[in-house]
């Protein structure tokens, strides 16, 4: 019944989305926008149903965040002051509020490392929506998908206007990677992170185009604030590539390598001054605590053997390389033990295929600067995720902000024309891609399947 009652909300969002100026300014047609958003929304519904009927509800972050949001919202009726204290964080440490915090599953963390507890962001998101959704979890999922979709469109616009990737490649990269579509459609932190990432890149695009306008700067500040209350490490993983991309006019590879080496040295040297946080120590403690917590649970089916990380340079680099390889290629077919892992396995098979094609049929015309930016973000985020996460089920979620960049990197580095010439029925394939492009985009540029 809740699903049926949620459909008017979904219809409203489907109607509104193509009418937003930010979306209208893309080349993507209104029917394609509606279909892609509807697909995301129904994948989000499927995720709810999966954890309702296939897995116990208590094992799902989605239901825990939602239940905690209900507890926070319940205070609005008998003590509105407490509701706004917990919602805003202002005087949120008032002692009597511990009664509510103890009732929640995810409000308190055993280990915070002096960092913001990002669980509270999703809990507050749910509590804020409760008056409008009437406690309907599907409505919350649609709104989260709405934000995530706006973020993906921000990434799309950055790919097209700043990195000059082809239309179809950019759209596939932001809309269709299986793990991104699956986990990025749930009522989870990832939706907020994707929104923040898209708005950050869109703001950066605006600053590069119109440096004197105030709106892009405000958007940049807003996105950084959202990263601060969700997953700040995603922004940190993006920064080396963005700095290198802005500075690399000539000698691009040397610039990228130099910037990354300098930043890597800085995170080990600057803490010695006593004025900067010891990032390697924080990461190593987080990884060790994650391993201890995962090993203490009896129902973790995707736990992998992970060496303990220490904060010294050799251990850090070894685990970074190992973490990148694990994140890129695992889980594999032999590690399928439940339905939720299947999208990640399919995605890794696609990644391996695209990687081989990009090595065999290399596109020499694509901008090296664009490829290096995508490679930088993918490398840093995948390494961080792989070196700190001993559970494959969590790993496939943590890597999804970089998935559009990985797909854009691989797809644009393939010479599709060369492949097309080797296929017997290339006229049929060209017609298929032509009709797909005509449906997806408002105006067409002369193109083959993917340029």
C-alpha cells in the first residue's frame, strides 16, 4: 500500500525534472531524462523490496537510517525544541537527548576519529522529509534519487563541456554502471555524495567559464559543506586530479605525477609540524577498527583477508596498490554469494572487457588531460576504499562516486570506429546507435556509435 500511495510523488518528480533549467540546458531529451530517472527510482524501490523480503530489515542501512529518522521526527509533536536541536545540531549534546540517541541504531558511532558522523546526515534527511512524506519510505527514496540524479547531470555537464567527452559516452558513464545504478539509487549516503560531487564539478565549471559570477562560488561552498557532512574523503580523492587538471597546460603527465607526489609527501611530512592532522594514522586506525568490527559479526559473508595497515610509508603504499587492484577487479564470479553482489560482479566483467578493448583499440585523439583527471580520481578513491574496507559488500558502495570517471576514461579511450570496421554487421549496429542517440539527445552532431 505504501508503494501505491507513493506513486503521485514519483509522478510529480518525473514531471518536474525535465523542466528544471539546470536539466534543460543539457543536450539530453526530456523523454530520456524521464526514463533514466524512473529507472533509478524503481531500482531504489527494488532495493527496499530486496531488504524487505530477501534479507532481514535489520541488516539494511536503509531501514536503520529511516527508523532513526522516525525517532528523531517523533520528538516534533511533544518537544519541538528537541527536534530542532537534533535536526540542526545546535545544542545537540544536551544531556537529556541521550534518551533518543540511545534508541537509535546509527546516531552514535564507536569510532569517530574526531570526524563528523555522516550517519546523522541521512537520519536528519529522513526526519526533515517526514512531515511531507507521511512516513512513506518510498517517497524518501524518490527524493534521494532526485538529488542523486541532479548530481549525475552535473557530472555529465562537466564531462561534456570541460572534458569534451562524446554525448553517448558521457551519458552511459553517469547513468548505467551497474553498481552506481544499484547502490546509487538507494536511501543511502551515496545519493547525497553524488549530489555534492555533481554540484562541485558544475560550480567548478562555472568558475572556469565565468570567474566573476557569485553563483558558481556559492555552489562550490555548498558542495564542500555537503562533503563535510557526508564523505569528505571523496572530495580529498578528487583534489589532486583537479589541481593537476587546472595546472597542466603543457607536459601534462609530468604535471600530474609531480602534483600527486608532492601531495603524497605532504600528508606524511606536514603532521610532523603538529599543525596538521595525521591522515595516514587516521586511515590506519579506521581500517583496523573496521576489520575488528567485521570480524566480530557472524553474518558477514563477503569478508576478505586484509593485511593490517600501519601509518608508515611502505605499509601505506603497499596497501594502496593492493587496495586499488581489489577495488577494480573484485568481487569476481566465484565470490557471488547473494543477489546484492551480482551487479558488482557484472560491472567488474564489463570493466575488464573495456580495459582490454582500450589497450587493443586505443583512441589517440582523446584529450590526455581529460583522461588523466579521470584516472587520478579513480586511482585515489579506489585505493582508499580498497585499503580500508575488508568487506566486499561495503566496497562496492564506497567506490561508486568514481564509477562515472572510470567508465568515461575507458569508453573514450577506445577507438570505436576501428572496432566497428571489424564487425560484419556494422551498418545494423550504426543504425541502432543512431536511433538511440536520436532518442536520447535533443540535437545531433555527426557521430558514429561512440565516436
